[in-house]
């Protein structure tokens, strides 16, 4: 009975250690992606304040500026000026 509980405890401890290692290894990448998304959305909001540039805020433009970051927002601005 105690031996089985120790095996389960060891397995859970091993899973927690592996998850902690993954978080430490890939945490920087996740933070970079989150900052990329945030800067794209902030740039999209700031661009809409500029007179003469009207980029509609909908799901498509939010996705493009989020995944494309600042570059994606500038592409949206160029498209809105050209069209």
C-alpha cells in the first residue's frame, strides 16, 4: 500500500519537474510571442488615431496585426492607403 503511494508520488514529482523544465526552456519564446501580439495591437490602435488613415478594427485586422506585429500593422496601413 505505501509502496504504491510512493510510486505515484514519484511519478507525479517527475511530471512536475518535466513541466517546470519545459516552462523554463520555452518561457522566453512564449513571452516574445505575447509581446509581438501586444505591440501589433497597440500599433493598430495608435494608427487609427492618425487622421487620414482608417484601418477598420475587425477580427481580420486584429489577427493580421497580432500575428504580424508592427510589420503586419504597417502592411494594413499601406493597404488602407492604396485602396
